[in-house]
C-alpha cells in the first residue's frame, strides 16, 4: 500500500461510522451509466484493500471474511471513485463492472420491481449461475 493510499484509507476510516458489527453498507454503481448494481458490506480491511488495489473487496457476512469481487466468477469491479454519505454510515462505490454484478447472472441485483401491485422480474439473467460458479446460487 502506498503512503498516499494509507493516508486516504486512514482518513476515510476515521470518517466512517462503522456499525456495531464493524461493517458499513456499500452501494456499487456503474460509474458511467449510473446503474445501481448491488449492495454489500465493507469492514475497515476491505475498504483499505479496495483503496490500495483499485479492485473492489467486500466483507462477506455469510463467509465471515473478505470477498474480492470476481475472485470466483471473474466478474470484477474496478473502483473509479469512492464517496461517503453525509452521515458517514454508507459508501457509494462508482465502479467499472466487468460482466454481471449479481450472483444470479444478472447485470444488477435489483432485477425485481413492484408493478401494478405485483413483484415482477424486470431483467433476465445474462449468464447462468452454473457458468459463473459451477453450481446453482445458494
């Protein structure tokens, strides 16, 4: 980690209000289109790694460890810009998404909408989860 990224990471970590679990909500948005891709969680270590490498890293609550976006599927996120909200309790990651963002094979995790009183799918998978991970999503 360079001295500049260490300074940025320390300043950002000091400004973030991590929850009691040590996590902060992280929204990933495609930098050039504004498309909201996903919501995940980051801890201080994931945040520092993301700033140091430019590749987005999250904290997986189910696996209880760091989750480097794309390490299994190849569907990576390159950080373009990181923004902090006014309360310091959420970060917005402007990313360059390579491939799909959702483990269901869709571009965005937000593929369902309420329309005419019903929950409907508004986006089909672009790739099968089996192709991404070798097994159905769990």
